[in-house]
């Protein structure tokens, strides 16, 4: 009886690990030498979201990650050395099963010339089995406050699971922020897949 209980516990732990597996495709573009540091004020790309609890929670998570890379989150725009513009969202797309469901492009050819942080996705072709897939996205653009020049931009995109079992974006935000800023500033123009440990 005790052996059966241990076996069931092991299976439950294995299932939990599988369910909580996280994988994100991260692309970054920059003209940033290592050692970029300074005070940074975070604001949403959608100005109307600035005072919302959702944005404040997401900004807090991203700010914590930025602090680990030498940035100091600023409480006001005035006096901050950098402005960080955040874009985030969760969409449900009809896709085709099999293979990696998402590929992304950030438009590196126009970096520094009003590059946007919008989400672009396409779905891979595998089995001919249609399924709805939830996609989470977090993007950050860092501008110099003095001249509004873009010094760094990145985007993390992760499959959240099938539409019947995906969680809220807020639950995925810590993992997305960690992936987006891991190895900061990262290799410019390269897409890297980060997996949870």
C-alpha cells in the first residue's frame, strides 16, 4: 500500500513538472554595449493603461528583473535616464498541431527608426490536427530619455497551452520577464529559446 502511495506521488510530481514547463522564444535588437545601466521609468505602450492595477503589477515584475541587471526603477518620468515602454498581451489562435507553434520577427532592419513592439506570430505546420492555442507576449523597448533614441528592444513569446487549460497572463509574467531579460542585453538580431529549469 505504501509503495502504491509513493508511486502515485511520483506520478503526480511528474505531471506537475510537465504542466508547469515553460518555453519562450526571445528576440532582441540593440546597439547596446555591455554595462548599460541607469534609472528607468516604465510606461505602457497604451497610455490609457498607465493607472491600471494590471499594468502596475506587470511593471513591478519587469522592474524587479531590470534591477537585477543594474537598472534602478524610477517612480516618475522626470529625471529618469531611460524610458521603458511595455507591451503585453494574451491571444488565442487557431493553429495546427505539431512542432513549435510560434515564430516571431521584430523588424531589425529598421531598428532605431520608430521600431514598434507589436506581436507578429505564425503557426508551424505539423499534424493535420487543428487546435486553439493561447499565446503570451511581453515586449520592452528602452529609450534614452534625453533624445528618445531606442537603445534596446526585445520580445518574449510563449505558448500558454490549449485554450481549455491556459492560465492568466499575470501568472506567466514572471517567467516571461525572466526570459526576456536573461543574459541582458543578449545577442542582437538572434532568436533564442529559453526553457524553464
